[in-house]
C-alpha cells in the first residue's frame, strides 16, 4: 500500500512537472501571457524613439500624456484591424519607456512587449559609456537583472533582447561584445535575440558568433532581413534563424510579396515574421515627423498575398503562429 502511494505520488509529480515545463509564455509590460492567447502579433514596431544619444536621452525629454494623446489612436487602429500584441523594439538609451508602454497597453487593450539590450547602430550614439568598459559578462548581468527584477524600479520585465549592429560583416570590438552579451543573456533567461542588422553578410557574422556562444539559430531574429538577398533568406531560415521582413509600407508591397513567395516555395514560411517597423513619436522632431500606423500589413499586404496564392492559414502562420513561437520564453534548442 505504501509503495503504491509513493508510485502514484511520483507519477503525479512527473505529470505536473511536465505541464509546468510545457507551458509557454510571453512577457508583456503588464505581466506574463500564455502564448496561445497572444493572437495576431506585430513583431517589430515602435512607439517612441529618441535619437539624441545615450549621454542625453532620458524620461525628462518627453511628456507621457502628450505621447499618449498622439499614439493611442494608432494603437486603437491596430486593435480594430485585429491586432492583439505589439512588440515594441525601442531599446534603452534610445527612448525605451516601460511605464509609458504599460499605460498605453492598459488604455488600448493591446499586449505590448518591451526589451532589454543595447543599440549599436547609428554610429553607436545609443551605446552608454559603461558598455565600452565592461565585459560581455558584465553587460549580460545587467540585462539578466532586468529580466529577474524588472527594469529600474518599475517591476516591468522585458520580453526579448534587442540589440543592433552596423551593416558590416566585420564587427568591431564593441559590437562583438554586445552580440556575445545577448547570447549569454539568452542562455540564462530564454529571451529571444532580436538583432537590427540588414544585409546578409552582417547577419551571417552575427549567426557565427551566436553559434560560438552555444546559442541555437532559432533564438536569433534577423531584423530588416528585407535588406538581404532571397538566397540568404533561405540559407539562414534553413538553420532555424527567424527571417524578419519588417518595414512593410504601401510603396514596397511587391518586394515583400516576392520575398514571401520565395520562402513559401522553399517550404520555410514557418521561420518568417512580418511587421511595419512603424510609429513613431520622434522626441527630437515631434511635430514634423509623420507618425506611421500599423495597418498596412492587413490593408495592402494581405490582399496582395491572397492574390498571389497564399491562404488565410498561411497568413495566420506569419502573424499568429510564428510570433508566438519566436517570442515564447525558453532557451531554444
């Protein structure tokens, strides 16, 4: 009798443990959400960006109420188009504001995901001084702490790692350090690595570093992959890398349809993300920079894809299934 009870207990423990391990979530600015509940997801967007530089940017440079008044109608427009989740890709020192994002999430009813990491494009203007002095492990420790404890004193946690490198296959010491720090952060937290890159050679250089660090390619989102060749889309997608085609606009629909048809013909749609890279409230020029909305994918790209032979199921894979797998928290293997 005693042996039977112990056996039953062990079986239940295994079942329960398995259930916990198999539960997948994304982390939003309002807390964790089951991946099966995130719905239509725009995998690369922006709400506010401040290009002044790491030495000057800060929350004092914008008024949250003013930004909300400008941005909220666009978020509600995305929701009306069917969007449930928006991945906000603005990193620290470039205008990341988790409190603002939380307020907008609550007002709009959208899930919003923020990030950890540093942005090494635009001539390194958004890289803080300490990044040059610290090691990759020290940078990773900063980003891991944001995941474990929340960003600053907000309690709001990042849902992915966002870094950026220049459009160059020859990575400088600071850019290699940022990539390695992102890799080590992923291995500790399970957060996916979204890398602003562009051309194919730079993407392949990042992939080589990530592999050296023991990171599986499926933990790597090649952002702005539309700047690369269709051949490189196939080559990297076959490794498991995410191909993010993320600057959809009314005047480039044909380019995206062509790229997506090529990936479909190579049976690789399961590794593709699409989005607008849109917004944003420009802190430097808030009155003169036009805010770009988040609906072109639905209003123009989807009809063009349907006309090209895509099914609704294939479109849903790009906007629902793939983002859920890409942004699900967990070390990729």
